């Protein structure tokens, strides 16, 4: 039987997203930014965050995949890249969760080749126990235990993205 145990409440998440937006507002005051959201997992985090950012911004989406069910396949599949030129722009790469670091390491290298004025990483969650390749997270929501989490855009086989909290899924 599948069960979901709440791990981070909606209130905890909203408060932390407000804090992250405050840091971004401070760090980028007087600058325009481009938020690059990694689909599909980060779309809810992205929507919640950009509504709290008070400086001019544009949003782009990319789609990559390395998951099959609850485990990373180790093979990165690039499904959609940004459509705008990022040269000399201040770019914040937005991710739902960093676990192995392999996807993000690849994406950071990919975006550095686009010659942005700056490139920072913002992730809602970080699972250090699974890290294989170190990545520097400039704006982090929460460091979490090595549990399979869903909600706030994170899924299990396409399901549970709509949950307004982060839950531990015990059914895979």
C-alpha cells in the first residue's frame, strides 16, 4: 500500500521561498534577471518564487530528464533548451531538487557556454547523502534526508506534483 508522510509543510515552504526571494531581490537590485526553470519538477517552485521577486525578470524553461520511476538512470536527456540569448544576462538556474548533482553539473556547464553576465543556482531541496558531483547552490530552500520526496512539483511517475507540501512517498 502507498503512503505519504508530510515532510515539509506548505507554511515552511512558503516562508522559505519568501526568504529566498528577499535574497535574490537584494543581490540583483538594479539588474534584470532571467530565471531558467528546469521542467517539469520546478514549475510550482518557480511560480511561487517569481511572484515574490520584485525586480524585473524574464522566465525561460528547459526540459531534461534522468529519472525512470524513483531512480536516476544516469543518462541525461535534453528535451528543450532556452529560446532566448543569455549572453551578458544575469541567469538564475532554478531546480526542484539536487541529489546526485550530475544533472546540475551538466546544466551549469551548458549555461556557462552561453556567456551570461552571471550564473547562479537556486534549488528548493538538496539531498547531500546522494551527491556524486559537487555543485555550488547559491540559494537553497532546504537540505533534506535521503528520502524519496514528492509534492510542490516533484513526482513519482508523473503523479503527486500538485501536493502543496513536500511529502515522503513510501510506495515505490
